[in-house]
C-alpha cells in the first residue's frame, strides 16, 4: 500500500455500464500498471504506462481503457465491452522497467 | 511458453513450524525473480528480489533461493506466525527484444494455525 491509493474499495456495476477505477500515487514513480486478479490465477497485466501521456496494452487489454494525463494518476475504465469484469483490480507503480513493483490496496468490482 | 508454476496450491501448518514453498518457471530470457506476500483483500507486498547471479536472499524469517540452471526457486518461512497466513506469489520477469515481460504465478495459499 503506502503511497498508492485505489478507490473505491468495492464497486458495483450494472451490465452495459462503464465504470472507472481510480489509482493515485505520491511515490514519484514513472511507471504505473493495472492488473486483474481472478481466483486461482496469477495476476494478468491489463495496461501499463512508463511515462506521462503514453501507455501500452498488456495481455488482456480488450474491454478496458486508460489515460495517463498526470504522473500521479492512472485511471482504468472498464467498458461494457468487457464481458466478464468481476475481479479484483490492482494498480502498481515502479521506478523503472520491471524492477520491484509496489501495489495499491485493490478495488473489487462486482457486476450486478 | 512463459510460465510460472507454484506448489503446493495451499498449505496448512502449525504456528512455530517451518515451511517451504516452491516455484518452477520456464520464463526466458530470465531477468529477475520476486516473491510477494498478499494478505486477503490487499495488494501484494514485496519480500525478496533475486537476479541471475544470486542464489539466496533473506528478509527476516523469509529466505528465498534461486537455482537458475534448473529454473527453480523456493521460499522458506522459519518459525511461522499467525500473521504469515497469506498468499505467496512468485513473479518472474524476462527481458528481450520485445522489452520486459512479467509472469505471475497463481500463488500458494498458506494457513498458519494456532
């Protein structure tokens, strides 16, 4: 946790809705990442950003979108195109490349 | 295919006992291997990070080993405490012409009983 804030802790979404998960950091890290965690599976990378105004797709980017307008913020939008959005979403930051990543407390998204 | 396999899937031990968790990987070219601890409903916290040349690294009661030849790592927990109950995740990073890639294991769920 530390200097990474994710909100809300729990989020409920109706089918067909877009929702945005917040991730804010005060660690002055250049790199930020979004992961999805499902039971019994390893974390899977959705999107990552190594610098402001630039981001790259991860392994499971379909149905998600991000922006990186500020160094401190990397919001993730789960769109209606994501057919199975129920999961635990983790934001992480890092200083460079793939060194140790620091994780936020996570947001649990549930589809009603 | 880049993969990280962890065993056992879950483990129950008595408080005060030691235990060892295993991680086998096929990720290449290898860059580093990390162990994280994740409490239920929380984000993972880094325990150790090892590069190719490191065989052992300790962090308090946690000792990680790495055998880059056999592509195996272990995390040994000494004198377990109730607070050690968590998931332990092995993470391997590769670096190549396509840039960095990080592969997460599914984790070992450890339960420490009083």
